[in-house]
């Protein structure tokens, strides 16, 4: 599972040929959430409120890049690194 970004202790990953809906995995310590890219919402898991707000803001800013990466991963291509929040 390639890491595509990391910011404020949160790691963002995408799996190759993963299941729909298009999503990414956000991991912060012991917490993990799957985020639907188009909806900008959690559909499985949990992150603390502060980290969740950061992840959802990052998702909104980078939605097009995330969808591009999703399409690359569907074809077993290597996703691109996406700029972290600063």
C-alpha cells in the first residue's frame, strides 16, 4: 500500500486495485479511517475530531489528484505523492 502523503502525524495511503467507492486510508497512531474521495466523508473507521477535520480539508483541496491516483491504482500503476497540509 503506497503512502501518498503525510502531515501532522497522519499518513495517507492507497491500495492497488482496491474496492469501490474510490477512497484512501488515513492512519493516525492506533486510529484508521477510510475516506470516500467524491463525498469527502468517512465510510469506515474513526479518527479523532482534530485529525479528521485536517484529513477532510486535505481531501477537498486535493480531490482531483486523489481521483487521478485512484485511477492509477486501479490499473496497478504507482500513485503520485500529493502535497501535504502545511
